C-alpha cells in the first residue's frame, strides 16, 4: 500500500512539472513581439504589465564577451535590456544565478538543439537587437551568460549586482 501511494505521488509530481513547463514557455504574438507568461525566479520576475524603470544596453561579440560585463541595479528596478548581437555568430543573453547558468550551460552542451523561450532570455541573430524586461526583486549577486555550446565555457558571461 505504501508503495502504491509513493508511485501515485510521483506521477502527480511529474504531471505538475510538465504543466509548469508548458505554462512557462513564451508565445509569439504579433510579428517580432514576444508575449511571455508571468514568471518568478530566484533572480527576479516578469509580468506583461511591467514598465521599464531603467534601460541597459548590452552588446554581444564573437570574442565571446559581453559589453558591459558588470552591471549594477537596484532592487525593485524593472530593467529593459536592449541586447545587440554585433557578431557573425548567433548569441544569447540569459539571466540567472551563477549556479543556474552553469547547470543550463552543461545541458546545452549535451543537447545543443534545445531551444527555450523564457522572459529572462534573448536569442539574438547576428546583426539583430532584441529587448527583454526583467524586474530584480532581491538584492544579491546574479549573473548573465550566453549558453550556446562552447560560449559560456569560453567566458561569455557577466555579473549583475542588485543593491
Ligand atoms: Cu554566444
């Protein structure tokens, strides 16, 4: 009997996890604009009703570097990141914690075709610019990186300090 209950709770957990995954994925709306579902993460949150209180330009280059690679914001800031890909290769800007980005980078090495759409990431084609909005709710040290295979390991990462 105990075993049956354990199995049932496992199945329910899996069902919840799958529903959460589907819900978290963004929907392409009109044209280039992407409308995301609300999201809450350890490093902040997104809601479609947010309005930017601060704008930050970030450039990505084939030297596997972000410019700037050190950012400072205040807790409560809703930051509009304007992310430009100034290289010839595809790059992406993904917000997270140092740990979450490292884990994600390892997964991307194993499954290079994996494509995610989350409000805290921008996949930018060469010569293009994309914008994302993200609210930093907690003080602390956070991170951003390009998780395309090889890029993160080559040092394509940066730090965000939230005061
Ligand atoms: Cu890159």
